[in-house]
C-alpha cells in the first residue's frame, strides 16, 4: 500500500505507487456511473410497474452499489491515494454483481413453476433458498475482505483481505455453476417429459416475450460469470499483479460485462417476460404434486395455480 501522505499524483507520488496503480479514467467512470444510474431508475420503474418486488430490490441494491463504486473511482482520479475512496470503490464494485446474481436466482423457481414443478428434481422453493444463501455468504466474505484490505497497513493484513475477497468470489462462481447445472438439467427434463408440462401457463411459455426473457437471463448469467472469473484471476495473483494495475481489462471484463447483464434484463424484464405473472408464479404447496416424481398429479397442480 502506498503512502497515505500523498494528496495527488506528482513528484514523489507516482500513479503506480497508488492502490490501483493508475488514476481511474474520469470519462469512463462518469459514463459507467451514468449508465448504472439509468439502470437503477429503469429497474425501479419496471419493478414498480410489474410489482416484481424481490427482483426489483436485488437490482436496486446492485445498481446502487455500482453507482457508489464508480463515484469512488471518480474521486480517486485526482487523488488515487485516498483510503476512503479506495474503500468505496473496492467494496461496492466487488460486491454489486452478487446482488444481480440474486435477481437471476429469484427467476429460476418461477420458470420451473411455469413449465410444471413436477418436472423438476427438487421442490422449486429450494432453488431460491439454496442460491440466495450462497449469495449471502459470498457477499459477506467479499465485503469483509474489501474492508480489511483497504484499511490494511501491513502486507499480512492485505493478504488476509485479498483471501477473504477471493473466497467470496470463488463461492459466487461455484454458486453460478450450480445454477447453470440446475437450469440445464431442468431444460433437459422439460424436453424428456413434455407431457408433464402444466397447461395453465402454456400460452406464457409459447410467447416470444417469455422466450426472449429466457435468452436475456442466459446472456446476463454469462456476462456475470465472465466478470467473476476475471476477478478471481485478478485477485488470485495478489495486489501488485499487472492485471490489477491495468484499467482496460477492468473496463472490458468488469464494467462492460455488468452493464450488459443489467440492461439486457431491462429490455427483457421479468415482468415483461412473465407477462405480469411474476407473483402468481410463487411456489405454493400443492397436494398430490411431488417434484421429480413420475406420476405427478398435473390436475392438482393446475387446479391450485388456477385459483
């Protein structure tokens, strides 16, 4: 960690001696702060319109963190040595995508119910419980690691913070991989057991809006996953590695990836994709329906969701 006596880049205070190793590009930071601000507004308006409250909260927290994080980078432009702004950007930008991941997780159980919960190997409610729990653990480790690292005055403390953040990111990647596996497995079972599909949401499933939403969800997942892999590689090499001290990889693999993930879910919002049935697709215990078991009573399932 560079000396905290430096006020700005100058003689005795070179840019490569700062925490990031460069002064953040102010134009790029302003652009991304503006874009995430727009996404914050967009998701709030759409969430309110379609009453997708849980999804709206996840996206609101993610975009709010991104806005604050890029504000921190703007403030670091003239003084990349300031501890408070470094803390703001490292914690907020590291943890924000975990909130977006939570938004993806909230959609899976509803997709399962739209096709027929009897097709799934597990009760739909467990998808949300498991993945959100993983997300909370990941967020806690990343936030704690960012705080420890940014306040560190010794190399050992810096390493501790780095390891905590790295552990949180690895948990997030593993969680995303499990999520992808669950999605692929369910998709294969849908193809294998077409007669198990519920008739209640047949028009919804066949609509262009719903299929577009599924593609948007896949794109959002891929971009978030790419970003997490980049962050793991970056942190895995320690604080002074060349990848961490270059801004172009950060802009391409962090900023651009997350912008794509967020905006694709504005253009194909869950409220739009589920056609205002987001809350109707919450899990309700249905007598006679057991996830993943052949002979499931589709009549009981359809009767319950038709109420």
